[in-house]
C-alpha cells in the first residue's frame, strides 16, 4: 500500500466493522511485533474527562525535563496522525502508509483461523503508536486509554505508573450506569507494583479505585490528599478552567510519584507551557474571538457552565454559542448549560453517525430560552456563507458540545486548507 487515500479506505473498512472490546487481539498483535510497548516506561492515563489535558501536561513537563516523549491519544480533531506524536510531532501520512503496509499482513495472519481475531481500527492505530515510540527512541510513552480501561486495547502495556483523572457518567451503555461500575472498568488499568495516581473522584468511585489498588498491591497517591480541596492550592497551568487545575494537580503528582528527580520548577514550567487543542482554546477569526471547547458529557457540562458564567460576566456584548452533540444523554445537560447564557444559539449536527439531529437538539432547548435560535452547519457558519460574520467585530463565539464538532470548526477556521478526516474520527 503506497497511497494515503487507499490506506484511509482500508482503515475505514476496519472502523466500519465496529468497536471490539477485549485485549486478546491486541496481545496477539503486540506479541507478533515483538512487544514494542515493553521497550520503554509507559504512563497509562484513564478517566471520564481530563485524560487528554493531563497527558498533554505530562508531555510538556517531561519534555521540559529533557526526555524524548511519545504521546498517544484519541480521537483526533482533524488528522489521524494527531493521535501519535513524538515530542509533539504528529505521525505523517507517509508514516501511516508505511505502518499500514507493515501491519496489514500481520493482522491478516492473525485472523486466518477466525475472522473475529483481526485487529480493529483502534488496535491498528495503537500498534502504530507503540512502534513509533520504539523506533523514534522515546525515553517514555504517555498512553491515553481509548474507552474504559480494563478491556481497552491500550491495557496491554505494563506501565511504570497509572493515573485515573476523573469518573463521571459517559459511555454508560458500555461501562455501566453507576459510578462504581464505571470506576471498576477504568480501575482495570491498575497493575501490581505500579503506582496509581487518583484524581478528584466521587466518593463511591474512589472506594472502588482504592480497593483495586489494594488488591493488586499498587501504591496509591491521591490528588486530594496531596493538594487538598481549595482550588488555589493546585498548580496553575496555561490552560484555563477549574478542571485544568485539577488536571494539573494530577499531572504534577504523577511526576512526583515517578520519583525521577524532576524539580518543582521544571514541573511548573512544563504546566505553564502545556497546550491541548479544543480545551477552551481561543482562535481569532474575522475580528472575532472563537472559543473551541470539547465539553461533551454531563461532567463536562458542569465545567462548561462555570466557564460560560465567567465569560458572560466579562463580556459587554451578546454571546453567540454553536452547539452539537453525540447522543441525547450527552446533549441534554450541554443544551441546558448553553441555553442559560447564549443570546444567539446555533444548533449544528457534527459529521458523525451518532450525532443528534437538529430536531433532537431543538427538543432539548428549554422553553424559557428567549434568544435567537437557528439550525446551521459548520460549513455555512464558518465557510463560504460565513453566517457568523453577521455578528459584530469583537464578538465572542463559543463552539462546544462535541470534540468532533470542535475538529470541524478547527478545520474551517484554519488559515490553510485542512481536509478533515472525520470518517476516521469516532473511536
């Protein structure tokens, strides 16, 4: 395979077969590759929210300390290569082509006796990450869990340390409908003798994580015990929002628990330089301030409300909000949050099969909403029609509700033409 479009079609074919939970296939693939994931220390990060931001902070701290760092995250915003980075340099199209050509026959051989043994799309990309970390001579790899923990493909790693950033209600149809059930799934990444750092969790979720750590003999470090309850006691990162200070505390405690001799000054400098796209990210556009926000579930809606309340207090102008979401269970809290603050509300449908329709979103808008309500597309809002240029110079526009929507907006706002790989985004 030598053509990137051909590779995209092949990978989309794998993705179209759906998500496959369980790690037996990934174990087989890793074994055939000679276990590249065992060639360097791994920091394994799980959680309902905050995984990506915490991983980005860890990456920034470790690079500031002089380490060569591999970073694996999901999903991507615009390009597939965003998922696999070394020193924040993304996997290139040519590298993806080469890895796919290498992995395709190995994957086919694993499925000779049983087609269900063929690695999934996510497992394929996870293997690319492990190989890239090894071949780029990374000193350490930061691996973000895709979904859950115990049955996620990334759980083949033998981590130096694990972290669980938060526990909230998301992917309940897969992980369970109670916080203890969800915590049990995520705590599956905790391994014997490998320290685990626990973020600010609800009490019933915290009990599950503590029980798992005790059962396997993993030393446990609590962010609450380290930094307390007051927000001002937590490290201050470059990224805005209360949740980012909780994430900064988690990242700082991971570095402390690793005991690699990294100074407090280096930790602070790393946190102040850390960035992660679409986390209350400000982008100038046509004389306006566009804020991209990846809040996408009930836990995120709480943080979104806090951010919007602060923003509303700062603005002397009407607030414009663009919102779209995947699934009614996620959309409900998000629509309630934005309707409280928006003067102009644009409902959009992200380019994903699971996205809520305009009708579904409209049904969730509170009857008390008195602002302007319209149904649009990202292309019309930011593209040729530039509907949002109908706002005033200096206005603030918030785009929120889905990481996939943020990716579409990011591509549309880019000063250079970016073709979004949305068909490979989900999972």
